[in-house]
């Protein structure tokens, strides 16, 4: 059934055909592949740029040590024969590939030389093409680790209330009945049941769908032309036209990640930066970052690397200037990310500037508004790449200079009767004495650490789609020389780091723009701009 669905996608989906860069059988091949043609003599084959063919890729969770991986010392041996015991997930992927009538399979642990920095960098540069060009990606979502495998009976939740026999096409995994027919089992469960645990459900992950909770796997899923996803409850074919539950099985798709926007597949088509379509692509990038930030990374230093191939897809539309996870043309809006929970957790090692979401370990969201005026100007922004050949990869330093108002603030942390702390940052300016902090407000670190520090509010946008209008911007403090300054631009004067995003407005009930209150919004908009015009603009360097 899955093979039939895949063939229908290839044959009958105009959208999938349009965004597929090569016809079936004429696809450029990755540097290395596993030759599965002889199940008793699996081996690694190396290709050259002129070779064309069809291959399958695997997306899976490592989850444990992998002694079978390709290294510089095993590569030559593996080209003759992979003579080690392979874990269950790898064997299952080989079986699915062969069942589809394809005999070339790409798996990162075997097709990238894992102890060669040179080879790792070379393959990272090609990661976008590996998944884009694959005929199919096998998504081993139900396997928590590489030893677990994904070809097994699915356990439904809640328990099924009926089971029905089902005669299968020939397949060596099905059970033989007494008369020689191959018989499977169909489980009938209550439609509309939810499959989210209380812990993972907060972040929108379905129980047991392990690739959905891994950072690298999001990129692999988004880049794939089509993927066959083995979830804990069902089997799905996901493509750019639809998500199809193979065999008509029920599946709660509430938390499925939408595909990439169509615009990124047509890099030669110019989209004006002030168009609605461009704005939609920009918002879609931020949505993807939100999803990505929920995922786990075995190596936290991969924060920017593990989404770099997706960024490369967006670059023809949003770029070309990619700045540690943000884009120059939408930088003022991109700066307004915040931690979804009380305050974020910055890692001890440098992963990115304080103004980038890559500098935190937490799930991030964005403060976005449909109608806004810009209150700041980007004077200069530079990043120092860890590897110049990976322009969307890791950074070792960054500096952002904004020209804006610079408003002194005070940070207060109060305790409620239940002992829960609340954070309030008040503007310390007579012009804005009537302005109060709105929710959500999230610090980038423990707010109690800011009570004794000088902090400033840097307004970036004026929210105009609601009444009352609001000031939206960053809260900053002086950067510690030994932690942030070395990573920034070695100039004169103070440098600052971001510690929060904040929104201020006059007290009152927030209402959407309408004909009745449009005049009030415009009057308040003019008033705020007049107040800000009395405050000199300064250049502020953030690191």
C-alpha cells in the first residue's frame, strides 16, 4: 500500500513534480551510499559527480553509541563489505528500501566519515541536496534509538475495540495462514483520540514519535520531497501536496509540521521585500525556528548547523545576509524572540550573540504584529563564521549596531503570596510614566540578577494594529568584557547584551483596530512619535 501511495505521488501530484529538481532515475547521487543489492554483502559505494540514479535516505534517532559507524580506519573495509552487526533500525531501513525496488540507501552514520572533520564539513555543505534529491526519506519516528527498529506491530492508544484480519500482498514480514495466504491485522480504534503525553504535549510532540523531538530530524523532514513516516500509531506518506495515512488509518495531525513554503523552491523568482508573500515566508521561517527550538540536540554546539540546510533554502527569498539565525531584511522583527517559559537558559559556551535565539537552550516564540512602525535602524551587523565554507553554520562572534532611543529602566522582582516571582521593568522617563509592561514578558536569564544592574529599553517597533498602541523592543545591559566583548566588534565605548524583550503601552483594555477606534490609534501613534522625537538617537552595539 505504501509503495502504491509513493508511486501515485510521483505520477499524479503536479506540485511535487514541479518542485522536484530531477526526474526519477536522473538524480545526482551523494558522495557515498550503501549498496543494498546483495543483502549478504552490504557495502559502501563512492560516487562521482557524473553519476545519476535513485536512492532512499534515512532519518532516525541515534539515541546511543554507534560502534558500527564509518571512520577513516573502516572506510576501505566497508567498501568491500560492511562486516559488522548493524542495529535494528538500519536493517529495517535496508528492508524497506529493497521492498520498494531501490538498492541505494543513504544513512549519515555510514555515509559520512564520522572522525574526519574535513569530510564532515564537506557533507554538511551537501546536506540540503541529500534530502532534497532523495526519492524518499524513511522517517523512523517510532524508534527511540538505533537498536530499537521501526518495523513492528503498532500499539494504539487507547486500546482498540476491534481487530479484523487482513489479507496482505506478498511480504516476508507477514504471517502465513494455514492455506498459504499472508494475513495481517487491522486495528479499529476510537476516532479523534489524542496521543500526547502531559509532558511532551506541552511542546506539541506526539507520544513515541521520537524524530519529532530531535533537532536534526526537523531539517531532514522539511527538506525531503516525500517521506514515509513510521509513527507509533500508523504509517504516513508526507509530501508537499498532502499527508496521507497509508491504508486510511487515523492519525492526529494537530502537531504535524507544515511543509516549506512554495516560494523557496523557485529561487530565480524575485519577491519584493514589502510584499505580502515575502512577509509570509519570513513568518514561516520564524515558525520553523520555533518548532526547531523545541527539539533536542546531542551536541548543543550544533544549534545553528542542524538547521543550516533549511536556512540555505530560504536564502534566495529572505537573504542573502544570514546573521546567526536571523535575516538582515527582517532583522528588527527577528530580534523579538522570547523564551516560552519563565526565563531562558543560556549555555556556558558561546553559541551565538545574545540577540540571537541560538544563544539559548529554550523553546522560543516570537512577538509579531500585523501593523507596525519601525523605530530603529540597523547601522551595521557582522558575524564571524566558524567555517567560511558554511555560511549558514556556527558562528564564533557577532556584533549588531542599532540606532535608536536609549531609555533607562528599572528591574523589579516581586514575590506573590504563593512565592512565585513576577518580573516588572519600568521605564524611568517622565515622558512614559503612564506606560506599563505588557505580557508576555520573558527574561533571557534569571531576572533577580538584573535588580542590581543598570538596564535600558531600546524601542524597535511601534505596534499600531491595536489600541492602545505599544512600544516593542529589547531590554539590554552592559556586556561582560570576558564573555561577550571578545566575540563582538573590537571598537571603542560600551557594548551591551540583550536580556529581555518587552512591550509597553498605556493602561487599558486592548482592542483590535476598527473604524471606531482608528482615530484614537492614529492620535496615540502621533503622540508617541512626538515624545520619541525629543529623545536623541544613539548608536548601540549589541553582542
